[in-house]
C-alpha cells in the first residue's frame, strides 16, 4: 500500500488556518490506472489520483510528489552507472479539488522491470501520509535495438582537405532523450596482406565522430572531415577504403544501432596535374622559354610542392644521356596560379640534337618543417617533354650587359639606405605641426636635401668603379630615383592633387613606418614615399649585387608584341613576341604595352623593379568585340 503525504507551506498550520480557516486533509486516496501495463522508453504511464476528501486551506505553492521505485529488475547483471531505479512526478495541489490526472514519462534511463507507486508527497510544511489502497505498478520493457539507414554518395574519392558527408535516418523517431548523442566510428579496411600491421606513423586508421541526439528528429546530416596533412595535431587519414563500422546513440549509456548499409569511401593521395607548352625546337645560344600549366592543385595549400625541370640529351635509345645536364628551379608553386613561365639560357656551344625535360616535385621551400608531414603527391599529366636543339650558326655579340656592383659600392648603398630610412622616420615625427606653411617648408627642405644626397651618392658610386658598358644602367637607375623626387615636388606644389599621384609608393610608407598616418596629407605621404623608395632601391641593388635584372613577359594568349619605356622616356619595341625574356634591364619603374591582333591592347602596364617580388609580368588580353 502506497502512502500519500500532504503538507502546507507553513509548519503545522497554514496561513489560512492561522487566519481562522479550517484545514481539510484527505484521509485516503485511490488510483485509477490500466492493469498490467507494459511500456517502452518514449511512452508514458498515465493514472488518476483521487482523494476521498478534497484538500482545503493549503497555501498556494503546495505540491504533490508521486514517487515510483523499481521493485523487481528484469535483468540480473549489474546495470551501467547512471541508469534510474527511482522516478518521480510532480503536480500542483489545488484546494477543493480531489481528482488529479498524472503522467509519468518512461525514459531510456529507467531500467527494465516492475515499477511501483510507493509514495506521494506534498512538498512544504507538515506532511500528512495518506494511504493508497491499490497496488499501482507497471512494467518497463527492454526496447528493441534501434535501426537506421544511410544515404551517401557511393563513389566518393576524397583527398586531404575534403570531407565525407552522409545522412543517417533512424527508423524510429527518438523520444525520451535529454542531451543525448549519436556516436559513429569509421575504420580503414586493410588488405589481407596488411592485417595486423600498424598504420604508418602519424596516419589515422580510425575516426570517431559524434552529433547531438534530438528528441523527435530522425534524420541527421553527419560528416567526416579529412584534415590537412600539415596539421600534426590531427594527422592525415591513411590511404585506402574506409568503412562505417559502428553507430550508437544514448546519453550516459550508448545503445548500438543496426546499420544494414555497407557505408564506405575512398581516401586517395592528393593529385597534381601539370602540362607543358614548349617549342619543338630551339637554337643553341638563345633562351629556351616554355610554360608549365597547373590543371589541378591539391587541396592542401600548405603542402604545395616546388617544381624543378631537369634537361638532358636523349640517347639513340630514347633514354636520358649522361652528359650536359641542365636544371631550372626550384620554383615554389602558389595556390590558384594557373601557369608558370620558365626560361633557361642555352649556351652557344650546347650540343645539338634531341633533348628532353623532366618535371620534378619536392617538398615546399617555405615550410621545410613539413617534409615529414606532407604526403607524396600523385603526379599526372606531362612528366616529360621533348624538344630539339639546333646548333648555333655563330656566336652572337650581346647588345646589353649585366652590370654588377663591387663590395665598396654595396657598402656605400647600404649606408645611404640606412640614412634615408632614419631621415623618413624623423620627418614623419616632425610633421605634427598644425601649421600647413611650416610643414610645407619642412617637406620642401627635406626633398632638396634628399636630391643633394642623391647627387653625392651617384658621384661617389661612379668613383668607386664603373665603365662605359655600365654607364647606361647606372645613369638610368639614379635618374629613375630623381623622377620620384620630381613627382613628390609636384604633389607638394599642389595640395589639391589627388593622392594617386603618389602611386604605389604609399605602400612603402605603410610598410616602413607601420602604416600611413591619418594626419598626413597626400603631399606629405608622397614625399615620405619617394625617400623610402630611394632607400629600397639602394637595398635591392646591394642585396642582389646587380644594377640590372631580367624581366619575363607573359601574355594570355601568347604571341603579343611588347614595347616598354621608362617614365617620361621613349618606347622600345621587343624583337620577340610573348612569351619572352628582356635581359639586362636597369632597375627602374617601366611602363609596358602589350598588343595582339583581335584583342584589346594593354597600354602602359607598370612594373616596378624595386618593389616587385618576382621579375615577371603576366597580362591577360581581352578579345575585341566581334573579333574571331
């Protein structure tokens, strides 16, 4: 027999009783419930509690607690921690109401077996036990194992940086779970010859994932992300076939889910596809220029390789010869760049005949620490290409020469570059005056001093060693710096001039001084930029030990004519169509024009040999309207 306990909000007497009201407490209760009810998790036990006398005089907030206990467990073995052997249901006590319909939810944490109503308690104040005559029980059955189906792309072949998506559909809508989870596990299926052997160090052979389990939701979109090989905290997936081997659901206790589908996906090595466009023949003593196009990059941008090309003579059998090997590179591949122009100067006495080039890949230059993490790539496309070398008719006298810089000149330029950077930093600090006229005088004086220092540096440089062959390159280099100072003087003379007159020099100010100050007007920024560009020019020549450089010019499509000029100078036509190399150009800023029949011209495209990180320029031409 269960006992019902009632209590008011105050000990021994309610507020109503203290005010003179009569407190009426039921003397017994009965329960109406279906007999021998067998329930499963997600269902509920419904019953009606009925008092012989309606309670009266209890304060608002009094409640009735019905407690059920597991009196006869169905399973004899030890139950997992966290499962319930007791369950309670609350309801509010209402004065003058003798009947209370109640519902006890059956959850997945209630152990299978016989449950009995053992106590009903009203929380608050004195407790009044009330006999319940009926033996109120119900059975909790063991739920059948859940079943599910899986929807997925049955032909998925993945590589690092991609993910395997699948959809789990439970046949029975989950109920009675609070903050539960779905767990799933994939394993790599090893061939019979490899079973029992460990996976390579750092490579995963098991993946476990989880997702929230939501009451009332039967469909779940899940995924297996394949990490990048360059993230050592996770590790890449082993190459091969992976299979879904286990799915469970629950909260504290996970129940296995029956999966009828054979859910698998393939993990392949990352793929790179390269193709080569090269002329069929080239004459010894000339530049052998060709293009390597990347039709497909690996997803893992951290592990993009370097590209080298090894050239060798071909023997009569078609195999590489043993002598006269040439090599180009290594060249670091960049994410998203569609092609790379490569050129190799051929010696005039290079043997003629059939040659071949072989593309080779190596770990990235910028991340040598990744050599043990980046997995080998599957290389597809043109691994080798062939061409013919025609003997040189005679030796050709060059029309330009490379101009090198001696150690004393290098020391001079580095010292002057340090002075210019210090001058720019001090000038920016002094430009704090709110007097425009004072700032103008300061800027003009700084430019005049910089021009005077430029003249002295050029004179000292020439005294330390030069000749007629290098005169053109040296003069062009210093004159181009003077051109920048002239542009700064123009900007200073007209404060209303747009900041665009300063051109790309503002980036130098930002880099050297930590970002352009918002209090500086365009004229002030132009002056600072010209001084810092002067310093950068000295640094580039000193670090490369050369006044000249070779410029690779590319166009898409190829076959465009090229002309180039210095700012304020005359235009010079290149005697070869793109793609090509202009050799031994003095370091300066150039304006380059590309023309091709049927395409819109690209005129005066700037190339700054001081600021550019790569000695190449690529222009994409657009077809004229109506042209074929």
